[in-house]
C-alpha cells in the first residue's frame, strides 16, 4: 500500500511539471515577438524634433516596446533642444539605440550628442559623425573670445560625460566639439566612439540581441531573438513645423514674403499681399532661427528682391532683373555657408525652379512695361494727336469738331475757313482746344510736326 502511495505521488509530480511546462510554453507564445519602435529623424534638431521624441516615448510605452531605435540624419540644430533630447534618452525607461542611417546620412553637430547619449550607438556604412563645434544662431563663432571658450568647454565636458556614461572613448568624442573632428562609420567604430556598423535596422536589432545595457541603476539583457519593427512617424502638425525649418523652404518663404511686402508698400490699397507677405516672412524667419545662416546671404537675398522690383519701377528692359536674379542665386548659395552650416544646402532643383519662375515673371513684366512706353498715347490730350474728326460747326477759323465721340473746340491751323461736315485731322492740342487741318490739305511727309 505504501509503495502504491509513493508511486501515485511520483506520477502526480510528473503530471504537475508537464502541465506547468505546457502552460509556461503557451504563455511565451502568447507574449509574441519583442516590439521594436523605429523613429526616423531627418532634418534640423529643434523644438519640433524634441516634441517628436516625447511622442515617440509615449508610443513606446503604450506598445510595451523592448527597445527604441532612432534613425538619425541631421546637420545639427539648437543646443537647447539637443540637451533636452539627450536628457530624455539618458532617463529613458527602455533601451534606446541611435542609428546614423541610411547610407549617406550624417550626425553632425547636435546629432553627435544624441548618438553619444544612446545605450547603443550604431552607424550605417557611408555615414559620418562629428563637427560639433558650437556656433551662434547666425552660424558664426561666439564673438566674445572668453565666452566662446566657456561654451566650447561646457559642450566638450558634456560630450565627455555622455561618452563615459556609455563606456565610449571620451577623448575622441570631445575632439568632435573642440576640434570639429568628423569620423566615418569605420573610424568611429575603430576609435570606440560608436558600438557597431549596421546597414539597416533589422541588422542592428539582431546585433543587439543578448547585449547588456544599463537602465537607471539596473542591468538589462536584451532578448530580441524574435522581434517586430513598428515605425512611428511625426503627426501632421509637427511635419508642417519641421518642413518650414528645411533650408530651401526657409529661403523660399523669406524671399516670397519680402517680395510681397515690397509690392504691397509700392501699391497700397489692398491687404492680401501685405498679410500673406508678413506671414511668409515670419515663417521664413522661424525656419532661419533653427539654422546657422550667413548674413551675407540674407543681404544678397534682400538686394536681389529690391533690384527686381526697381526694374519694374524704372521701366527697364529686364537688365536689372537679370542682376536681381543673380543676386538671389548667390544669396541661396552662401546663406547657409557658415560655420556649423557647411552641411546645409538649398536644393539645386528647388533653386533653379524658383529662380526660373521669378525670372520669367519679372522679365515678362519688364517687357510689358517697356512695350507700354513705346505705344502711342490713346487717352487725354496727347491721345488726340493725329486723330481724325468731323467739323460740326464751321471753323472760321474757330468752331467745333467731333472726335472720339466727343465735341471739342477747334481752330483751323491754316487760318482758313473749314465748312461743316469736312473731315479734319488733329495736329496739335492747346489746353481744351484742338488745332486741326483739312485732311486733303495735310502734308503727310510732315507727320508729327508740332507734336508735344
């Protein structure tokens, strides 16, 4: 009996273990693959990008993501936004990987700080990182030498701190700030500035599987054997604000805004040009606030618009318009060629399209103005010269004639009487009186004589 009881206990234990293992297996299957949130960030680091990162963390929390991967391609941006984003990544409740990609992308200036703050830093082949020396909003070095040294040292210390926190080469990282060093993907991995080179996001996730990262004070092993990538995009509101901060869009907005305001001042009476110009100029200024720009480019832009409008005012033949268009082109080429803005470029296709459109418009307008100056006057006293009419009251030598459906006081130019009903031609206007000749007595070789 005792043996039967022991045997029954053993069978019960085996069944219990089997049921438990089956339940555990079903629970793992129910959990499914790990969620990887991919957040593409392209463009200038600014307020919109910072808000975008906030929303991405909220989405990652809702989807219970195991890791967030930020794909970055930026020429730099605002220091305040960069600090805010770095702090969010450092305090993130989940692992964050920053991947400079795809090929051809860069993490310049503020972007380098974001890479350094990540738990996992990766770059795609053909990308670069660095050139993080601080500049002012106009793209120039901080004018005060002592202040420039303080700002540079402050950012260099921040870069070293981020690198040390993530176990990377702090000295090379700091040189990106102090000496504006820029590294390729291979160089960055070799100098231990980033962790790996990954051609795409799935490759990066597979590389990260089994790695240990520190979240707060805890060590976390990444389990990413099975994963599902979910892409998180900007909402429409942020897309519009981010779109305005693009170099070509900011340039176009500023150009069209100033042009509209100038035309409104020259021909007041409406409000559409003035209001729309002010709105576009403000939008362009908002975009420039996010970008390191060169004041020479802004001056060339304004000068080009003034010259284009001047061509219309003076009734030129389009020569000034050509100079104005040349000024706009030069302004576009140099407006972002400032320290910190070397990687910012106005799209060539966009520039050509805008200049051609403005060029055609102003050349056609200038041509219309020039043609109007060549036409014979068709109204007023000057418009009466060489006009034919009919005598309605005998000129002896004064009387009245009908011209253009109007009755005018007229005087015979020869002093001879001209009977009623005779066709005459106006040869001169004197105040409200016309001097006329009988058409048969006109010497056509002297046409235009005595005209004013």
